[in-house]
């Protein structure tokens, strides 16, 4: 895809910060007025690098009957944060009404959440509500790794006339229980930046990591990849938070992370070029995780089959089933461009694993089975 020209103001001209990176922090959710004020005051005291306060007023929760946010009342608390601490305020908007309320309460920056970016109807509704308004807006990546969807949401907001426009990289849902809550898949934000070079890119390590331990590592990586800022969740008492407990840190802990970060290269020194080899290796790590997870799920299904066969006094090997399966898988593998010799050997091993699981579950001696493996 060729580069896309958009009328986007550089981040240091947003009237938000001059010194990059931009650091945004605050709780996942505004819970009580006390919690919001305590977080903001502690941030001002412990982390002078934080210029923008964040808090979710409306929370998109995966399951119903969880805490779904305080709503409009929380926006009043944000106004107090601004008045008392001088921090700018930011909030997630997911529909036109959220936009109107946030504007009415003088919120400084809006962001579109990952679950909203996936839906062009919702993004268009927000864009329509923003027509004629001059406010900074940041668009989180969609939960699925779809660059076009992310770009499309940014374009819709841009078409509404927003020029203080940025993107937030918060990782992508992979459906696997890997190292990350949301896999970073760094090449997507890098590709977006390549397509729209003027677009400021903020990283949200909190939602990528889903835990506190990796925040420093991911924040550093984002800065090394020349991202323009960080959004990190903080809470006075993370273990008691009403949402995202595991990933929030106290303002004191945040201060430690920010101090340990190598925020800027010395004056005049360019940032290191993007290490694509490292990015590809990260991708391989993720794929291997998927392979192993898939194999483990396959093994569990085989166990169920073995239990069923045991109960119904069936034999382990059903040769015709195996022949059919092998034929089907080898032809599929060929269509996917895999080397036929490799596919055959792979399925030989998979079949062996399946037999071993079944002999174990069914208490049969492995030696007694004629493994009937395909010829090399
Ligand atoms: C959040 O920022 O608290 C949030 C809900 O994030 P995301 O949209 O990235 O899941
Ligand atoms: Mn959160």
C-alpha cells in the first residue's frame, strides 16, 4: 500500500506537551471521587512526566454484570482533577452521547477504545458527533490484528475534521494464553506509521501486558521503536481495583518504571533503526505458542476419543479413518504450500502421538499395536 497523506498536527503542536514522549496515566476505571483524586494527586507528586490523566467513565466489559463504569458523574471528578492538579484529562468514548458528555465536561482528549474501532458504524457515529469540534482524538487498534480496520477508523475521524489525531497501540487479542494479554505484533503499528508517517503513535503497555512485570520491558521497546508516548494505567491500590487489577500499578511504582526508562536518545543522536529480525523472531515466538497450544488441544480431544472407545469396547486403530484423514490433510497441506515430505513426516508423528495417548488411556500395551504408519 502506498503512503496516505493526512492533515495531522505533530504531537508537540497539540498544546498538550512539548517534551516527548507524552506520558498518559490514571486508573483503568474511575471508581470513586476519592480514588480518582488520590490517583491524580499522587501522579502529580511522584511522576512529573505524566501530563495527561486518563480514567474510563464507561467501561466496555466482556461479560455483563461486571462494573460498567460510573458514567457522567465521573466526568465531573475529571473536571476537579484538572482544576486541582492542572493535569489534562482524557476519556474513552464509544458513542455520540459519550462525545457530547465529554465535551460538555471540558475533557481535553478523547480516545476510541479497541472494541469500538472494530465497528465502522460506531466509529462513524463518533466521527459525526465530532464534526466541527477541535479536540485531540486517539484511536486504539481494533482487538483483532486488522490494519485496514485501524486505518479506516483513523480515516473516519480525520474526515470529521480532526487534525490533532493519534493512534494507540494496545496489542491484539490472539485467543491464546501467551505471555501477553494482547500480543503486541509490533509490525502492525510500524506498518501504520509507514503508511501515515505524520500520525503520532502512543503505546499502551498496560493492555498489552495484562500484568505489572513486563510494563518496563514493553514501554522501553515502544520507545526504542520511536513511538511518541505511553499510556500506563495507575491506581492507588491496584489489587482492589474494580477492573484490570493485575496490570495497574501505584503511582510510586509508575515513577520507578519511568525512571528506569531510557526516555530519549542523547541530543542529536538518531534512534536506532527498527530491528526487523527481532520483530520477526517475536512473531515466530507467537506462532510457536499457537502450534503448541493447538497440539495440546488436539491431544485433549484424542483423550476424549480414547475414553469413548474404551467405554464402547472399540479398537484403537481404525485404519480406514486414518487413511481418509491422512489423504485429506496431505492435500490440504499441499494447497497451503507445505513441502509434501515434511507434511507426511509431521502426520506420522501426530499419528504416533495419538496412538500413544490412546494406548495409555485404554491400558493397552503399545507393542501390541501395529502402528500402520505411512511409508516414507
Ligand atoms: C482501557 O483503556 O481501559 C480499555 C478499555 O482499553 P482497550 O480499549 O484497549 O481494551
Ligand atoms: Mn483497562
